[in-house]
């Protein structure tokens, strides 16, 4: 298969489909070094047939899309990037196979946070990272574990694990997955993002550190129901200090009539109660085909319901339009002061496309999250995990972002970014305002608005198999820094990373 893919990429010929092998159940993690290459090729219109509203993608699906590319008219740089992905995604055809991959990396950064648009205060350093990923695949079943260490975690305020150890660590992935044509069963850790992939989803995203959850898919790829359920951390009630245990269930209906159009309707319920008796997983919130909004109306207990509608449409060219609308606490009555709560909405609009016969791609997006989103009058209903938002980690803001990516040579990507962000003083971790304070001024951009203009450039380069280099350097121009009127907070934000990976794999054969 390796030689067939190489010939196909060079000559534009066809290969036998990967489905002839034992299909892999493994995910291609959102944080993988290969993901920027995959996303660039999707935006550019080179890779087809991949889900536009779901991340992560399955490795087998990406490998199939790579193998299906007609390379006849592609540039040498694109062919090189496709060969790079083909080599990364190649799977042994054995019935039972195992893989071990070790990686070590050095990361220099202006601050220890994971994010570039919203960095922490400048606290530069050189951080060391490393880990081991192991997988074991049977027909229809996969086991994956990926523990790692990262000295950056000791200085990241969003990481709440042990920081007193010499080397802090976590699990990037750890799951057991079973997959058939019309069903997936999953338990474990795998970061997920629902919605247009250019930005964090408004219901599920990669904002929190990875957490254990149950996930199921029922139905074929083009018409399916999916559900995620997990237990969250306990939070104190606002007034008496007692703890409430909390749970999250999210499900959605995904309809994909064609590779051009996809639609998804999502419902999330975060439910909690003070004990004893403590609330536990409840069967009606584990029913993927139940309408949870009715349950929350008919049964007692603290809960917060959220809805999202996502859509994606590709035009006749490679241009794709996508959007996501989020709604929380929709008011159908305006008879009392309590009913006059300001709207709690969020939305994302994005457009992506390709240029230069696929050698370049671009994306533009606008996203907005209202000031009172992701919270209610009950602290335990806060839409968060360990203090970090389950979807967006901030509210009361809007953001414009324009990016472009170009493959100048094989195995490399470079591109600029311009982002403009307006952040009000609303925060879903704060106490909900009283009814007497309800007014239109609470909708968006409350208090003193901090404004950030980010001008940056990113690059990825894999000069040889197993060596991955990446960089992100930007200049931030900040007005009303830390919400203090007239204060400037300009500065450089940068991350530079070098990673070495080595993989070995094999097969297990025995006679029944």
C-alpha cells in the first residue's frame, strides 16, 4: 500500500481502497502535528468527503480521502504534503495490530498558556514535553493510551492538576472504542469540537483539558444521532457553601445529504443538585432520543439547557460557508420582570476556500458570545469543568479573524493571521445579576471593553519523517488593557516548538 500511494501521488493513478484492510477505529487528534496539513487541504478543496462539523476525524477517513486525491494537476508542494500524510496514516493490514510511538519536544513560549489570542501575562520560558502513545486494534475494537509529561503545566493557571511535582503530566488520549457500520461506542478521553472547525464550538470544544466521557453514535454517517455524557467537578452553591455534584449530557442529530451540505441540531443539559442525597447519572438524560427540554420542565432539580444549530455548505467551487447558532434560556413570556432577561445567544459565521490550485487556503470568521451566556442564577449550573468553559472559556465578546495558509514547498505550511477581539467585563464564573438589573445593556460588551488587534504568522515544517517544527509569532495591540480605561498592553506573543517522534508497529497472529 505504501508504494501504491507513492505512485498514485506522483502519477495521479488509483489505489485499492483502504477499506480492503481492517479499518482503523483510531482518531486523528485535534492537537496532532498532522492536523494543520489536513485542515489546509480540506479548506483548499483537495480533500473531500470529510465531516465538516465534527472534530476529531477518524484516521481511516482521512487516509481514504488522501488516497482518493487525483494528483495529476497538483503542485509538487501539495504532492509532498499528501505523501507526508499518507506515510503518517498508513496502517498495517493485519487483523490485530499494535503501535507504540514515543515523542519528545522542546517548546519556547512567551507565556505558559495554550492559547495565542488570549495569552496569560508574559512569563516566557523553555518547556520540555514528552510522551508515549500506545494502541492495540482488533476487528471493530481499539484501545489507546497516551500519557505525557509537560513542564509547562506547572505554570498554566488553567491546569488544576498537581503542580508540586518535578514533572507535571496528564493524558492526551485514553479510550476504548468499538465501531460498526451503524454504531460507535466510546469511553475515555478524546478532545472533541462540534461545529465549524475554524473556531471552538459553542456547545462542545477543546477549551477544557481532556476529560473522560461516554460517547455513542447510532446510524450511518449521513444520518446519525450522537450523545456524550460525563460527570463534572462539584461546585459550591452561592449562598450556603454546600457542594453540588454535576453532570453533563449532550446529544445531536446530524444530517448530511451530500458532501456539500451538512446540518446538526444539538441539545445540552447540565444538571446538578446539592446532597445528600446526591444526584447521580439519570436515565432520562442518558437517553439519546429523548427530548431533554421536556424532562427539565416535568421533573424537579437544578438544570441548564442549551441548544445549537450548525450548518455547512460548499459552493460549486471550493468555497465553504458554515455557521453555528447557540441559544440559552429562550424567553417565551414577558409578563414579569424575571421574564425580561436579556438574550443569551452566541453565533459563528465562517467562510473558507482555496487558491493557486490548492496550494493556498484561506478562512474568515466572525463569532459572538453574549454577556450572560453559559450561566444561570445557580452557580452549580455554570457551563464549565474545573473552572474552564466546556465550550467557550469566555463570554461577553466578539471576534473577527482572517487567516491564510500557503504550501511553499513540500512538507511545509506558512501563513498570516489578523484577529480583532472586543472583550467586555462579563464572565460566566460571576454571579448572575438580579432581576432588577435586567436591561439591554447586559447583552454584550458590558463595562469597560478591552480591545485587541493581533497580527501574527504561523508556520509548520516536517523536513524529515518524525521531525516536526512549528512556530506562531504575533504582535498584540491592546487598548483598555485589563479593562482599565486608557491603558495600553501591547506585546509579543510567540510559541516555537521542535518535536521528534519515533514509531514502531507490529501484528499479533494466532490460530483460533
